[in-house]
């Protein structure tokens, strides 16, 4: 089968969650005998076409910066999408596009129609108009409309979580029968072979330093815990617009000897080694389309503390009492949850059985089944629509939480 995957950014040139997912699944599909081509921007020097680990990378456009300041570049989104019209000259059986940037769905839909193919789309998260306005200001109303219109174009959706699938139905009114859930994953075997780093810590956070990650709450919780554990050590790995503010907050609480900020770790194995040398993974985010780092932390033997906020899909990965805890966001709640795990020693194999359904080999098989099944409903288990309906109901009941969390963050700033 000839599979065309469309994504402006690719791994390892850009190391984000969607890029890692495409890399892990595409390389496995190639090993299964499929001809896989990723159509992307040109992230490398030399010829426009190259082969990496059995997957053909084909640059359909020059490289354009993904960001203009702190926000995604509209110019990049438009130009890459226009270049994707070139796919009409390509030969493929399946076309599967990442939904970001949304403009790309207009061009890939036209290509799919002209080629008489169904358009598959990987949908990572739903923003909705209210969040678009928060992100972009008044122009977010138009962005929300574009998100809505582009959600009408795909024939088949692969949602990365049941949370995303639920929001596709509630916010964008996508029919359930068009949606299959194939989550992000990890390589359990690869994680098991990594040796812990010699540098030890008690708490670790890994992620973009954005306001919705609530790393400020983590720092304040460490300040509370320092009275009981004077030598408590926290490592914060990541870069982002909140970095300088967070360093100033740590300094304000006299925590510079307790908290280490690491801006970037290029080698994933080094990052996993650092995680394996800690005790608990703190992830107080209130907005995640999936939260792959939760699985990675569990794969390193760490329990995970995250929030129970309704826009945080990572909470669905937590099985209370098994692999972590979901809390109502506050520095006191986070400090109390960390305290519970302070006496627990990491065990790299503690969560192996829980993680097996999220192994990339199994997930690649599920996506292959979707590609090779005429009717999408046949590729989804009979129980899955019922579970999605339950998520839809939960989402409809929990919409008021966004106002509460926003008010809480405003109160902390005051």
C-alpha cells in the first residue's frame, strides 16, 4: 500500500508530539512492507527527496519558520498548504494529513477529490472559538470558523485521544462514525534499556513552558514542601515564553538551590535517563490533546500527578492508585500529592502491563487496520462508540471548569 502522510514539520528536525507520532508510526508501517512518503517542508540540506529509516521524505515546499514571535505563523500555514496542491501529481492509495495548520486540509481535500481518494486526518486537539480568541485576540473568531469548516472536509478522523474525539463531536459536530481513536504511544522495550542518570531529583517536569502548563504552581508547591524537605530537588526541563518569569518566581521563593532549569536536552534517551533518576513526575497542565509525556514518565517508572481539568486529556491516562493521581489545581493539592510519593522508589517495570496497549507496535497495527478497512466503523471496536458517548456527556457537563481555572490563575497573579 502506498501511504502519503502530510505534515509541515517532521521528526527529528522538529521534536514535538505530533512529529514523534508520525515518525514512530511511519517507520513501523514501512517495516511492514508499505511504501510510506511524508510530504513536508524542506528541513534538510541537499536533494528534495531522501530516505530515512525506510520512509521517503519529500519536500513539497521550502522551509518556513513555524512561529512568528510566540504564535504559529499564518504565513507558514498558508504557503505550505498551497505547496501541498503538488500532491495531485503524486501516486498514493491513502492520504493522511495532520490537521495543523488547518489550511492544509483545504488543499489536501481538493487533491483527494481529484484523485478520488478518501481524506484521512490526524486530529490532535480541538481548540474551539473561545480558546482561539484567547490565543489570537479578536482574529481568533475567524480562526475558530476555519477550524469548524476544515472539520467538515475529512472522510475519516484519527483522534489521538477519546477526549479529542469527544470534543470533535461536541464542539465541531463531527459524526461519531467518522472517528477512530489511535492514541499516541511509547516504545516500552526502548525505555526498559535506558540506565538512570547519576544526577538525582525528587520531582521532574518536562514540557513547553507555557501558561497552561502551570509550572508556576509547581514552583509554589516546592516552596511549601521545602519546609518539610529542605533539600528537595526539582528539575524543570523545557523552553518557552514563561521561562524567565518562572526563574524569577523560583528566585522570589529562594528556591534556586532546589530547582534546576534545563532548557533543552537534544537526546531523548538522556531525557529518559533523567526521568528515571527522579521520584515523581509533576504535570499540572490544564490543556493537553493527549499528554504523551505521561506515558513516557510511567515507562520510566514514575507516578504522574496531573490535573482533573476537563480540557486536560492527560487525566484520562491516569488510573487512580495505579500510575498516578489527577488533582484539582492548587499549590496545596500538588504539594500534598507529591508528598505521598516522596518515599516511593522508582521501579522501571512498575507500569509495564498498563503501558502495553500504548506500545507503538500495537498502535501502528491499529492504524494499518483503519487504512485497509473499507468501512471505518469496522476498524473500531463495538465498545468504542459507547465510550466516546460517555466522554461527550462528561465534556458537556464540565464546560464551566474553564471559567473557574481562569479565575483561579487571575487570583494567584493578584
